[in-house]
């Protein structure tokens, strides 16, 4: 098989290749030392924060939302769920809190994989459609990739 798992013997050569690739794309902060550590630890090396937040109002839990941000100042919004007995407009409130948190973290851009019935909450907050993932997690459920520059 021509595809083999990266091993210690190839790491220096691959690190040099990746550093050059990062530099060509205008990402000079990723030097060889960082890249070798990246190859050793995997993609978790890129993740700066992986946080879950609970949205509360009047001491009642309304919903949950998470934010995963990485070293390139991008963040993915995930797990945005409001309890069924609450109005879906709380999703908009949770997203607004995430936008404010993203500004505090000095992120460049945030994005999410959005269910069809939640698109309107993202649009009203300035998120733009970037693409569509058909049958992504389960058959018949398409997700819209939406993003916002901070």
C-alpha cells in the first residue's frame, strides 16, 4: 500500500515540507520545532480551547453551546441545543454570547455546521453561508456551513 502511517524516520522531512507549506500560505509562525511537536501530538496541538457553556436565565438552564478555537484564530461552534420547553430564540441569545466571547478571545472567524431549521438564527447575526454538507452525520440531514468574521 502506498499510504503508510507517519513514523519517526520520516518526521524531519515531513516537518520541513509542512513548514514550507505553512510559509507559502502566509503562516510563518509554524516553525520546525512547532511542526515536529504537531506531528507527535496530532491535531490536538492546534486546539487552544475546547469549552462547553451552559446558558442560564433566572437560575434555569436553557441550553448548551460549545466553542473550539485553534491556533489560527478560527473557532467552531458546536452542540448548540436549547431545551425543548424553551423558545428557539434562545439559540440567537447563545450565539450572541459566543460572538462576544470570540471578540474577547481575539478570534478572526467563527463557523458552524448548521441544521436547516437553525439557519435563520445565524443569518440574523451576520453569518454567511459557505457551503453545504449533504447527508453529513446521518442520511437525509444536510448541514449548512456558516461563518462570520469577527
